[in-house]
C-alpha cells in the first residue's frame, strides 16, 4: 500500500508541468495569430474577419504582440521542455517499480515465494531393486506360471528355410484321350475323389467312329467264322476244294485281327472292358465318354467348363494326395557334413506356431544350385489333418549332433524378456514378489534357451506372463521419474 501511495504522489507532482505546458502552448498560439494580424494591417492589406476578432481579444487582455519568428522559437523551447519532463517522469516510475519489486521479494520468506523448487519423489526401495509385488488376486488374474530352473541335454541345431510342396509321386494331371466337347462336369475344386470316380463327361466324334469300327469288325469276324466252319465241313466231305477252305480261313484270321485292333483302340480311348462288352450292333452308337479319377485324392486344379472343346494335350483336372507332403530345405555347402538321410527334422509354419511337424530326410540332392550355392534336401512329412498346404514357407530345425549333447542349465524361451537392451527373467521371491534379473543366454533348441550366467539350478522363475511383470515395472519407473 505504501508503494501505491508513493506512485500516486509522484504522478500528481508531475501532472503540474503538463498543465503548464498546455497553458503555454495555447498562449503561444494566441500570440502567433495576433502577430500575423498586425503584419497584415501594417502592409495595408484587407483584414479577414476572423483575424479582426483575434486582435480585439488581444487588446482587451492587454497582451504583448510579438513577431512570428519569436513566437515559433518560444514554442519549440516549450515543446522540448515538455518532452524531457515526460521522459524524466517515465524513468522515475520505472526505477520506483523495480525498487518496489526488489524490496517485496526480500520481505517474503523462502517458503512463501511464488516460484518454488519442486523436488521429485524418489522411487521406492522395491523399484530400485527391480522387484514387482502384487496381490494374490492380481497373480491369479494375470495367469502367471512359474517353473524351476533345471539342466537338460541339448545338442547342436541347424536352422534353415524351407518350402512345402506336393508329393510329386502322388500328383496326377488328367486330360482327355480324344478331342471332344464337354457335356457335363461332376467334380469341383477341393472335392475329395476316389479312384474310378467320374469327373466329367465328353462328346467325341472320333470316339463314335472308333465304336462303329469295333462293331463293324465284330460283325465281319462272326460272318467269317461261320463261312470258315462251312467250308471246312464241305472240304472234309470232299465236296469243295482245299483252296476254298484255306481262303475262308485266311479271311477269318484277317477279320479277327481287325476286331482285336478296334477293341484295343476303344481301350486306349478310355472305355473299360465292361463298357465294350455292353456295346451291341443293334444299339445306337454313343459318342460320349467319361473322365475318370485314376486314384484317391483332392482336386487341386480345375480347367474345364461346359461346352468347351478339349484336346488330348489339355489339362482338365489336377488331383493330389495331401496326406504326405514334401518339405524342400536349402542347405549351404558348409553344413552338408552335418546332415544325413533318415535324420529327424522339426518343421514350423507361421499359420500354426504352436505346432511342430516332424519328418525325416528322404533325399539329399547331388547338385549345388549355382545362384544360391545351396543343396536341395527333401523331407517327407505326414499331413493327416491337412494343416500344411503346398506353397507355404516354413522353418526347419535339424538336431545335428544329439550324441554329443551335454546337460546345460536351460529355461523356456517364453521366460526371456528384453529390458534396456539386456536379456532378463523374473525370479519368484515368495509372497507374490518377483525380482528382475539379468541373464546371459546362448542357443535355443526345442523351445529352451541355454543360460550361462545369472541363474542357479532350482531357482523358480516366471515361464508365462513375464511380459505383464515387465509392463508393471516400466509403469512404476515412469511414474517415479515424472511424478512430483
């Protein structure tokens, strides 16, 4: 309050020069008007009406009339004095304000200052040690699982890329044996078919001609056989000559050959023995024939439509047996000495990461790929549930030296977490408390990771749900770092 009163007093004291400045300024202006009027009157010029009034006012008040240059000089001096007085006033106000602020800051105690130093809270002792505590309810809700650290026999492991392919010995491409037009289709993609099952029906002019030839040759053979029997009986009774009997025999043999040829052609065109036997001369000659499945499998390709014209080179269906597949591995030259036929292989795919498919090496190629410098290795693997699909990419793991395996301290790979660029695990301390501990790990085999340093045999660690503990630890650290 004292400071405010002081500022008001200074302000009032400095308002007086401003009032004097205004009075002097108006007085100088009056002098300027009167002097102009006098100069005009002395020269004999006509006086304006407004100037006449100004002179009368000046004379009435008894003011001294001065020349114009004197009035202007006094006016400039007054303006300079007013400017410096205002400047001095502004400087005085600023100095007083700064002095008041300094005096007020010294008067306020350190605890009551507006700007205070905020002290951060230090992390708790448990957080400093990397220990996460929780209640029993939280433990059960997160579904944490623990396991004791133990030693296991682990061998060397070779990990390579692989591709799943059809079993080339159980893939069939089906097409027509004669040109024809598609009359009907019975199978579709994904259908599981049996051996001999009808897949499609085709109309063929060529087949109709072959059937006609067969029926003609069959009738000709029957006639020749009857003539030969008659000529043979007459020759035995000496009624006809031997020449006639031999000519009849020759015609019969020729008819027999033509018949067998036409029957064989029908077999080549896809007709079975039963279908050929059912053909009779008096029945109408059919020109349709079926496309049959050669074995059990699944239709994996289909290139056929109703009314389409087909040729023998056309592939209408592809049928494959998916119960056994091939896994093709790419093995580098330097690793060839580590594998052999009959060696077990574990295969994993992204579609089923929790499942490991087992198979054995069936073939090792004798040729090295020029571009990749790898050797193709074939693994045969059973696929009864049809989970594996040809064309999938996979990862294969080969245990190369199980006979040299020694017992090592291992933990499940699910227990390992990455924290601040280090590999860590959570060790159970009891009473639902878990300690973060750094470890040094080695190779991974069969879902386990070798541990060189940081754990002892028999210690209990979190094998499932360690990610939640890591999240809780990071959350606590964040709060302590940014809390006030």
